[in-house]
């Protein structure tokens, strides 16, 4: 049985450092859970992780055993927003951040599959916020994205350039939440080696006039 690795097969999981690409992202389905605050200290962040992964791995094994389709559980992703977006660039006030943590779900799995696996995971009691996880389609469309290598706290200048230079010069405006894709396992990777895709949905300036 071939095992699909979406990091290799889907263009949205690829980016290059120092280059800002304008890409079209297809509608994609995810397991999602919300939280608030500094990801380094927020109990929301830790409990979101310990709830998402049992369900994601349950889906993977269901797909392999019941459907005959195996895949690598994709990288963790996050949507981030705040009332003042400078908290992501210059101020870096993490206590003001809201987030949605997400794990991509292959398109051959549907809501009925998810519901069935939820019951299996619930019976094991291994996901403290299982009831808060939702299965939804994310529609981003046109996006600008780049690869950041290094500590998360060094993202500020890259995002500042993306927001104030790259996007306006392309005749675009930001139209959705800041999106990050964590290609590295930040629990096991040295900060200077972290690889993170930074993505921003955009729309033509004329559409927001």
C-alpha cells in the first residue's frame, strides 16, 4: 500500500525562503479547534494539541484499515488573528493573539468518517477537548506565502515586509487570517532550524474598495 505524503504532493506545502509566491489554494478540509493567548504559555494551545492528534491519527488508521488508503498525518497548521495586526509584526504581543489550530484531512474522508472516529477516540478518553473540534472546509483562494527558517519570534520582519510591501505592490489587500504551516516539529527541533510557511490570503485592491 502506497503512503501519501501531502508535504510532497500538494503545492501548498511548498515554499522558498526569501521568495514571496502568489498561489491559488484549493478548498481544503480540516480538523479545527480554537484558542487564545501566547502559544508558549496558553493552556488552550497545549490542550488543543492533545485533542487534535488522537483524532487525526484515528482517522489515519481508519483510512488505512477500512479504506485501504494510507497517508502521513500532515503538518500542524494555524490561523492567527488579533484586533491589531501589529501584534504579529512590531509589537509581538502574544497575549492578544487568537488562533485556530488545524490538521489537514484528505478529500476521500468525509464527515461520517470523522464522526465515527470521534466516538472511538471519545471511548479512550485521550482527547480533553474532543467536543470542541470541528470538521470544516477552509476556503482561502489567492494567497501570498513564503518560507521562514528560524525562531518564531524572528517572523516579525518577514511579515512586516509581506504586509506592507509585497502585498500592496502586487495590487492586493489582506482578506483573511494569517496562516502558518509548521513543517518542523517545534517540540523536537532547535529554534534556528524551524521551517514555517507563512501564508496570507489576499484579494485585489479593487475588490475591497
